[in-house]
C-alpha cells in the first residue's frame, strides 16, 4: 500500500501525457490541411524575431499596464513550472523535495517561485477585474460572447486556484518541517525558503501533524493534477498560444507590410500577353501543374498551413480589432473574428474527418465570414502590426477576396468599375487618356 500514491501518480501522469500527445497529433494534422508555403528562408532573421517578439514580449509592452502584467504571468508560468519537474520526480519516486541538496541555490529558487506566485496571483486578479468589470471595449465585442468569454475567465480562475494551492502546499510543508514531522524534516535543516507562505503559518500552527499532512497532500495532488488538466485544456482554449506563439512568430511573414503576393499562374499569363514574340498557343513550361485548381480561398483547406497555424495561435486579445480603422468607424469587420472563425471552421472540418464525413455543405466564406466583412477591410495592415504573436488576418481576407473576384466575379460594383476603367483608360477614372489634362486648361 505504501507504493499506491506513486502508482496512482504514474497512471495520472501517463494518461495526461498520452492525451496531450493525441491532441498534438490532431493539431498537427489540422494545420497540415493547409496548402504548402515555404517559410524556411532567412533563418537567422526569423530566430532573432522570435526571440524579440515571442520570448522578449516586445509588442506586449506597447500597452504598458496590460503588457507588464502579462509579462509577470508569462515569466511566472515558465519559472514556477520548473518546480513541476521536482513534483513529478517526487511523485514517481515517493521522495520529498528531491532538489533540496542544492542548498542555498534551492532556497533562492523556492523563494523566487513564491514571490512570482504572489505577483501572478495579483496580476491575474487584476486581469479578471479588467475583463469583467471595467467595460474595456475590445472585451465587449460580439465575438467574445459565450464560450470565448467563459474560456478566458476559466483560465484566470484556474491560475488563481493553482497559485493558492502552491502557496498552501508550501506553507503546510514548511510547518511540518518546523514540527520535525517524519518524511518532511531533514537533518540538513529547512529545505527551501518561504518568503510568502510563511505569513500563512498562523493558520496552521495549531494543527496536528496528521491534519497538516492531509492538507499538504491534498494541495500537492490538486496542484499537480490541475497542471496536467491545464496542459490538456490548452488544445480547446485560446491559451494554445502558450505553445504556438514561438513557431508562429518564427514562421511569420518577413516581407515588408503592404507587399502582396502574386499568383504565379496569373503573373505568367500577363507576361505572355505582353510579350510580342510569345506564342499564345504554346504549352506552359510547367505544364498544367502551374495552374491552380482554385484562385483564392473559400474554405480552410484553400488557405496555407501558416494561416491555419495562426488561427490556432490567436490569443483573442482584440488588439488587432482595436486598431482596425474599419471597425472603429462601425464597419462589421473584426480581424479577431476572422481568426476565430477560421479556427472554428477548421475544428468543424477536423470533426468531419474524425467522423469520416467528406462534405458538410459548409465553407468558411458565407457560413462563417460574410462578404461584407471582407470588403470592409482597407488593407492598411494595422491588425498585422498590432498582433503580439505575428498573426496576419489580412492575408486570409485577401485570399478570400481573390476567390470572390477571380472565381465568382463577385467584386463590388465600385471595384468592378475601377478595374474596367484601368483596363480601358489606364486609370481608375472614367476619362479618356487624351482628356485627362483638360482640367488644367479650364478657367476657374
């Protein structure tokens, strides 16, 4: 029976790891549904950008208060979880604070963890207040009603509970060490420093060792099980960006903003039309393979894998929508919603694959993203610049616009008129080239 806790812990850990790997495989499969795109160039530049933006949080601090609080939570999440390694080893081997042999270094580590835990706890409470009571506009949008709002709050509640459990575990552990309890006390002295949880000792100093052990073990188990649940909840949450922010920034577009991609098949066709020596009936050099099956995108499988990766990476923070001039002037467009809709549709396609359902008669265009949203975009790149993790909603908008124009000839009348004028008059205005300077001779 003495090995039962270790056996139960190993089983819980193994199940959590298996389920996490299963979700990662599903995630990878879904992203690979997108078309191929080469993002392996300029590796040094990509790495530097990833370190500056993803690790260094350089874009987060553009909003100082939220950025500073996010950095605290981010650093706390990374550093405090170093102790998870010790908890896992202790859980498997049945030991107590196995890294305590590090002596003063261990004291510094545990003390740092506690201070960070307190800072994370305060930051998360502030986030809860900001999100639920301060009526910040970007948290009140329609796309954040229902599950997205609940999801954000669930994570914050989760972090509060995890930090409280961590400090409770340490406080009772410290009290047991002071009491000389078996398995907790050591001849080497107190293992760890407890600058925060020591102030909780008055709550526990009158309790018996058996009661303290029950509380400490309960906090220990709930803390580690909570972390394992949190790990597997990520796939279903906007907080998947914790894992995907780094690859998303690394593979993000390095071209200057405002430089749009050209379809190679269309470019070659235009070159052929403008070459007086070209044979219009000649076989294309690349054969029929150069001609795309579809121009632009109407569903998630028409997008490239990076766009699908970005859909999963989206933090739903709303910085893109807050900066969008179309949204600010009351238009229907919300770049955040574009990414959320893409992810929702991708998840629907994923479920169809799991259920071996080939066609559900739905697509991203119209069923999720309306044409009004697409044509409201001014292509200013404000959303791309604002995103703290390198997401490009504009690329999805432009691909879907391309489909509307080239596959359905469904451009707005104003745009069709402008394109016709460019074709006929070499300018978007309905004036003959010979008459273009007539205004200069008119008397005022």
